[in-house]
C-alpha cells in the first residue's frame, strides 16, 4: 500500500498493513535530531504519510524588526522565544468594530501553480490544504485574546460579525482548494486548555459551531475530508464535531483525554491523529519507555483503522534526541 492508500483506508475504519504515521518538529527539535543523526535532510526520509500545503502559499511574512514578523493580516509576531510562531505583539482591532479593517486579498497570486507542484511532489501521500488560525484563533490574534473572550459577553453582535466575516473569507480559500488535487482540508483552531474548552461549550456552540458547520459542509460539497487541529481538552465538543461532519481530529492529547476510550467511543464516526504525548512521554520518558508506549498505541489504537499515529503536536525543544529517535524507530519498524 502507498502511504496515501493507508491513510484513506484508516479513516474509512479499515485495517492497513501498517498504521499510517506522521511526525512533525519545531525548529529547535528538528535541528537537535539532525545533529544526532548527522543528517540535516533526515526529515525527507522518515516515511511520513501526510503532506500539507498552506492555502496562502507564496505570501511571505515580513520582518519588521529583530525577531518581529508581520503576517498578511497585519498581526506582528514576536519570535524572541518561540521561533516557530511567536507571540502576538500588537492589536489590529483595538475596539469592537470592523470599521476600517481591510481583509487580505482572497486568492493569493500563483496559488494554483503552488497546488499543482505540491500534488506532483506528494503523489503517493495523503495531501492536505491547510488553513491555520482559521476562526477563533484568527479572531483573537486580531482583537486580543482577553478582549475577544470578554466581547462574547459584552459585545456578542460584534463577535458574530467578526467570526462570520472570517468564515466568508475562509470559504473562498476552501472553494479554491477543493478544486485542486488534494484529499483533505485541514483547519487549525485551538479551543481547549488543559482543563476544558476555553470559552466553555455553551459559548462555543453559540459563536463557533455555526461557522465550522458552514465550512465543513463546503469542504464536503467539494468531495474532500475535513481535519481539525484543536489543542487542549475539547472532548466535550466531540459529539458536536461529529454532528457537523468532522472526519479527523488532531492532536488527540493523551494528557487531557483517554485516547483508548475516546477512540472506542467514536469508532466508525471519527478518526484520530496524534496520541503520542509531547507533554509527558516524549520529554520525560526513557527511550525504552517511548518504544513500549508507541508500540502499544500502534497495536491498540491502530487496530481496525480510525487512527494516524503521531506526536500530539510538533515535537518541542525539550524532547531528547534519543527519545525522538526511539519513537521514529518504532513507527518505521512496523514494516
């Protein structure tokens, strides 16, 4: 089976010859493992089953100062500490209004050529178009995290207007992407903390659910699968996500949900991608513990499909190279 065939079978709840897998890294973790292997190009040899293209490919973020990067929305990211994304350093919407704000152009120049080359280079992989910061995250990076949460109580009409405007902009990205040679549309939107849904399930259902329903429906109308990346304890939202048509949930954090019970409960309805803990097992376990736990996840969660093995996030900088190598050895050792 090709990697793409394995993923397609897995998300259709069928057994595969090996459990499909995917491993991503932060910049520091990648360099650490490159030094360990003595191979800066090791990432191309991992055997990952998924490939991803950003729906805004070709649009650069602009350096506006030392470790300060501005995205196309005007948001400035301070990368002094976090070299991968950064922390928001400005506020695009200082008051609860969209008046005067200009959304980025709908379709990036040359994006269809980016899609074409992507499909050619990832022919045997499960191909995804990725829209990060897709809704709640996009809104709070513009308005400010605390302000947006307070707006849900004090200025609900503004929050609806903002999220609906972002959704309409997103739909243009979706409409183009589903015409391309991809398998899945991936949305990023963190709704959870370690203790539960950030804004609570009730406010999530009021503000977020109608928007994701609309986006998921448009993706399915284009014949593609839907994947959401949402960190934290959002298990209270899984029934809603199944209802609105989600196919694949990531990152499936073992520190905040029982991955075995969750997979069992939603088998046949929802596939899971992740499950190898980046807060516990990978940074704090021994290489032998990493091998045993990874093997157990493959044998248990991988049975009957419905699972893509992966760290529960891009591997952070505090994970020892020996543990990363032990996990990769186990994933690749299935063959």
